């Protein structure tokens, strides 16, 4: 895994994120205009709302219903400059990272120094 240095702060906007299991049904909402391919969804089972990558959703029905194709958590991390994180996944200008303390979550790529990468 590659290690990245946080160069700008990011505060989590969603303290109670949407969490989906494979096969969960969601109401497929609007697409984010700042970060394309993020869809605002509501989970039918929990009624929680949040941003979900389009890539993990089935094509929505005419009734705007879609299915999660994999497990997913919209948990965002609050990070500060100087922190080091390891990137596990990158989708749509966001990275799913892990801190040295083991906390995992999403941060926007723009807060990471992509030039300061170590193997």
C-alpha cells in the first residue's frame, strides 16, 4: 500500500454515514456536481442518506431504485496536515484511506500530497 501525506485539513461532513451491504436497496438520487459519479442515495433498510459511488450501484429502475453491488461505507475521516495515511481504494476524486491508528474512511484526493508517495 502507498503512503500519502495530508497537506490540507478535511472535516467529516457526515457523522452518521450511510452503510450498505451487498444487495441492499437504495433510492437513487441526484449526482454530485463537484465530484461526478457520486450519487446521493437513501438506504431503504436504515433510512440513512449519503453519497455512494455510482460504480457500486446497479442501473436504477424507472422508480429510481438501485441495488448495492458490494459492501460500502460512506464514513469520512477528519484529517489534518502532516498526518500520514495509506490509500486502499480511489474512486471519483476521493480515496478510502487508513490512518496509522487503524481508522478507515474517505478523504478527497485534493487534501493528499500525491507527489509525496512512499512504497
